[in-house]
């Protein structure tokens, strides 16, 4: 389908599944089922590890890469704006602010709740820490599967539209390429999903490669290019604008460093060399 509007009710199902998982994690933290002596403690391979304290090391870059994937929504922004009812900028800003604010709170809650239960042995995919005999955990896995299933079309749609744009497809040629490209991309992505087993590695690599690029590098380049175009038209830059451009160059450098380190550490960790 070419419109995202039909996905709205299914997206709510996915959101419900995600919220259930957060509630489940809080329940297990409160009833201490995974602490020594708890109901499921003997059933898990990754026993909780505490007391080592927080240190900044190579794994910090993996965490930063994972953070990046939490806030990548740029690619769908134009489509969300176009399909938003009464799409004024103020309404769009309200939607974006509310969504990102809720996401920030949710991600912090899940990360902290998971870490308080498993400490240094917290898995990249937190539900892998829970026992297969825990019925609530099984339901949470199903709920997250539902959330992934309902959220997948949003990401996939952006990938397909981007590739069609890069090919310069418009009108009838775009319509003709729509279905073949959809099937090809679905096949490739599914093949990768069957081969890659560690979701933590996938998330960290995605964050390192795309997160830093979309969050730091590309917006900064766009702002710098826009500024240069205005200067060519005779605009006199102010001190504040020059400072902003300087910060943008700093963001580009930071993004490059985070990308290189994130990819290197993620790959070395996957190979067992870190």
C-alpha cells in the first residue's frame, strides 16, 4: 500500500504490546523473580551481575550506537507531515514533540528496569534475559513481535520510497517499479533476518552506520549548505549564525568519530575479540 494511514490501528496494537512489555519488566523487578532465591533465578543462563560500577570503555560506543536507533524517524517525517490531518507546522511540532518525549521516557524506563534486574549481564535484547518458563515473558516476546510486525511497514516504506527517489522514478514508471521493488527488498531483508541471530549486533551496527549519519552528519551538512546558498545571495551572516555553523562542523566530526568507533567495536565484539 502507498499510504501509511491504513496502518494507524495496527500501530496502536504494536504500541500496546510495547507498553505491556514495560509493565511486565516492572512486575518482575518488584517481585524479584530473577534475583538469587527468586522463582526463575535457576532457570536463566545470564545470572545478574552487580557491584562492578560504571566504567567508560569500548562498550560505551556500542551503547551510544544503540541510543542512535531509538530516535531515527527522519526518513518518514515528510510523509507523516503530508498525511497528518490539518497539517500545520504547529500541529506537526506537537506530534513530534509528544512522540519523542514519550519515547525518551519509555526507553529510559526499560533500560533502567532491565539493568536493575540483570546488571552487567543485561542482554542487547532484554527479553533474552528472561526464563523460557516465565509465561509473562513469553507473552512479552509475542507482544514485541507484534510491535515489530506493525512497525516494520513504516521503516520499509521509507526504504522503498528512498530507493525509488534515487532512481528518479516518477509517474507510471514509479508505479511499474513499485511491486517488483517491494518483493525484492522484502526477500533481501528476510534473508538477512534468517542469517543474523544477535539483535544487539544488528541494533548497534544500525545505530553506528545510520544513527550518527542521520542524527548528526546529514542535518549538519544540510544546514551548512543552506547557509552557503544564502550567503551567495548576499545575506550577511551574524555572529550567532557563524557560531551555529561552527557547531555544525563539530557535529559532523563527532558523527564520523562515533560511526567509525561504533562499527569497529560492534564488529570486534561480535567476532569475540573484545
